[in-house]
C-alpha cells in the first residue's frame, strides 16, 4: 500500500536496569519489524564502536579513569553524534530502535549525585522518542539472570539508586511499562503489541529538558 511506504519511521527506546532483558528484546523487535516488511535499525547507547563510545567503553571496563562530568557529557555527545542518522532514517521510513537513550544518561548521573539541573539539560535537542519501553525487572529476577557483570556502574548500590531514580523520569504520555520478569516470548509479544499501536501521524518531536 502506497500510504505505508510514505509513513515516517518511529523512534523506539528501550530503557531499564541492567539485566532487564533490553538488549535481547531490542534485537528481537528489529528482527520482527523487518520480517513484517518494514525497515528498522538497532542502535545501542553507548555505541562502543564509535570514537566517543570507545572512550566510554574504556572507562566502563576500568582501563581509564574519568571525571564524572566529562563522562556524562560523553554519553550525551555519543547520542548527539547519532542525531543526523536517526533523523535521516526516520524521514526515510526506517524505524530506529535504541537500546538505552538519554533516560539512562540522566538516571545514572543523578544516582551518582551529579547536579540535577545540569544533568537534565545536556540531552535537550535530541530527537524525542515516540515510545519508551520501560523494562521493569525485580531484583530477584535480575539476579537470577546471572547477577551483575564486572563493569563499572554495575554495583548493587548504584543499581539500587538507579532503580529509584529512573521511574521518576517517567512521562505517561509516551512511556509504557513492560513486565520484564515475564518469559522471553511473553515480553516479545507485549513489546510487539505496543509497537503496532504507535502513532506516526505527527512529525518526530524534539526533546525538551528531562
Ligand atoms: N550508561 C548508559 C550511563 O551511565 N549513561 C548513559 O547515558 C548510558 C547510555 O553505561 N551500566 C551506563 C549504563 C550501563 C553502562 O550500558 C553500559 P550497557 O547497556 O550495559 O552497554
Ligand atoms: Mg550492562
């Protein structure tokens, strides 16, 4: 159908704690979208393959130390460097699926105690997601999925802080909670259902202060 091809792409964001299953489900959603006949790309943040993401990766793996403000800005810069790609894809009808976005950026930095007003503005101007799929996982289930890794930021204490902060960023206008304790197939189904309900009639919006 002609109309389908002219429809814009959608910006779909997966957010949630470590071990909530975001990466697995983001990948599956992209596969399902492609199988359904649309085009879609997956973008993980941080993009560890890019020059900026590589610096972040080295910090996370404990190879280098970094000032926390600088780290926060690198995470934001990593996203801004993908702004053009995201907008181009969406204009061409390609869905962009992000494994984390600015809500991870704000949550982790607030959890570390960085200044609130400052943390909340550095992603202002990014493309605004059409939907944030907020993966909610219980600590028990997260632990049963292999516990924490050995990267920086994956300590139980910081995760507990992030778990408190991230829900406060929720905006009911475009955030949908996903029960990430459920089995893989059930989560996949819930995600795809939410995907099919997306409204593409308005142009992609711009993020204001978070
Ligand atoms: N993280 C991720 C941040 O602290 N700020 C951000 O803006 C983003 C996108 O990086 N522990 C943290 C959360 C994770 C870590 O992410 C790497 P992943 O999804 O584990 O590769
Ligand atoms: Mg991780």
